[in-house]
C-alpha cells in the first residue's frame, strides 16, 4: 500500500506513513488528513494577501502620491510569498506566484537599467552639442 499524500510505500499494520506522517487506518486505507487541508487554506490566504500587496496596494499608494511606498509593498509581498513557500512547500499557488513576482522584479530592474543608460547617453549627447 502507498501513502496518498507522498507516495511512500507503507508496511501493513502501519498507522502513520514513515515519510510524511499521514495517518493510515487499520484497514490499510489512507485517512484524509484535515491538517493538510487547513494548511492549504492558510497558504492560499497568505498568497492572496501577497497578491493584494503586490497589485492593488501600490496603485492605491500612487493615487495618493506616495510613490516611495511601492517598493515596501513589493518587498512585503515577496517576503510573504517566500515565507509561505518555506512553511507550506506543497502549495503550488504560492510557488507559481512567487516565481511570477521574481520574474517581474527582474524585468523591472532591467527596464530601469535600460532607462538610466539611455538617459545618461542622451545627456552626454546634449552636452556634446552645446
């Protein structure tokens, strides 16, 4: 018999999976672990909070003119996603969203670098003309 949670082969008579601790009843049928579903709900809630920190909150700050708070909001979202991935490693939602945030951050950094390089080249050309 195999554990429905991790796929580990369990011995007859085992009450819990040796690898992940998932309970097994005496008939050899895997019992649904309520803790796992509660963990998934918690992980999904934390991920949803990270989405709110990453998208709507910066737009709200921008509308009020507080542009400097965007970075704090982005870092908070990334920190929350990393915490969720470490605490709940089986949560796919947090994993995918964390990689999306990382890729968007890298693309943003590249865009800022290109912007600064193009501005410095334009200023240098203006100084050469005058």
